[in-house]
C-alpha cells in the first residue's frame, strides 16, 4: 500500500498558497492516501477541509511523506513526533532569511534529509540551493479561453490577496490614467486601495473571492500584475491562470514568472510606469496582437502545467 502523504501549510485566506495546497492534495489523492493539514485553525482551513495540527490532543501527521508547503509555517514540537519517511519542503517565498532559518530548524535527528522543491526557476536561482522546480498545478479545463466574454470596451484587471503589499504604490495612478481613457479596470482583492483610488469611475475594487477566479478572468481582455518591492512574487499562480485563460499578460519584470513569459511572444514584461501605460494603450487599439499573444500564452500554460509536467511532478512525490 502507498504511504500516506501529508501536506502542511497555513491557510490565511484566499491566495496562491491555499490554491496550490488544495490542488496538489486533490491530484495526489487519486494515487495515494492524502491528508491536508494546517498549522493553525482558520475559516479558510475549514473551507479546504484541512485538519488543524494539535499535538497535545494527538492530532498531527504521522509517518509517510511530509510535504511542508511554504517556509512560513509555524515550527513546533509536533515535528519531532511525525517521523516521516520523506520530507519535502516547497519553497514559495522570496525571503532568504526566513527560508534559511526554516531549513536550519529542520536539520534534526527526528527528520530525514530535506528535499527541496521551488515554485519557479527564478526563486531557485535566488536561493542558490539544490532541488527541483515544479510550477504550481492548475486545472487547464477550469482556466480556459472559452470562458471569455466579449465586452463593449477594453477591460484589464488582476486578482490577489486583498493586502497593500500585493499592489505597487504606483498602481493607483496608472489605473486612474487608464480610466480617463475609458479603459475599465477590475481589481479583485483591491479594496485595500480604496483610500488612494476613491470613487474613480471605471475602476472597480472588489473583495477577494467575489467571483471564482476563472469567471473573473473571463471578464477581462488583458491581465496586469505587479506587487510592491517589499513582496516580490515567487512564482505567481494568478499569472499562469491568466495565461491559461488565453489572456495577454503584462507583468513587472521582477517576479518568479519571468521564465514563463517570452517577452513580446506570449506576454509582456515592463520596467516603468510609462512602459506599462503605453503597452496597455497599444493593446487597446490592437485586437489582433492581443489575441495572438493570448493564444501563445495558452500554449505556454499547456506546456508548463499540462499532463506531462503534472505527471512528472506527481510521480516524483509518489514514487521516489
């Protein structure tokens, strides 16, 4: 019988880490007993049916393969009682200090040697540690160009956690300039920008989770993404979801998604506010270019997250 696989992460709300954990658990459960765990109780953990680790009541992972998704998990006495056969750490944060401190804590006689996995080539290069790179799994049928709905005007948008650090300080002024040009912007996870955007027409600020992400993306003509310098994106699950949805993606050049985007072919990378504005205005006028990039983005997503890549990832976890 295949050993049980335990996936432990923190469920802080609606975000890439939670989606990654849930998708990975669903995929692995078809081949092996899989249990989703959280290091602290929350409504999000309940929604994803994750068990809360409670060492004093004896509720914790035991044996099998232990996957720690993220280096932000609370390390506690429960780790000395798990006794897993394998220990996998999925690195998904651009925090060198936090990551190295976390890995140092795991160097203990009660745990096997850590096997590292990185959510992007960029993150692996930054950390300069050995390990494999596996993109977060997504459902290519769920995120599909067929969901796109035609609108009466050019619509851009993005979705993320509803936190200020998930947005760049220059974003509000960009959205206002676009609004003055009758371009509609929708930000799911954008209510944290209310103070700086106010009641600007054509800018819609929505709480995270207002719509399923695939339906939200279906209402857009282009996807825009950058975060604050204090919170660079280690991979960008939302970026690959947008690409799979056949959207042209305009993303800041500092992010883990760099190896997914061939600049000008299946998306665009930018470095300045002016460059971002000019590109979005160009896409507004050039439907043919927009659609060509969107089609190339879908093909790239199929290669990055398709059957071959997914099976390679799952087989590494199950069979090694």
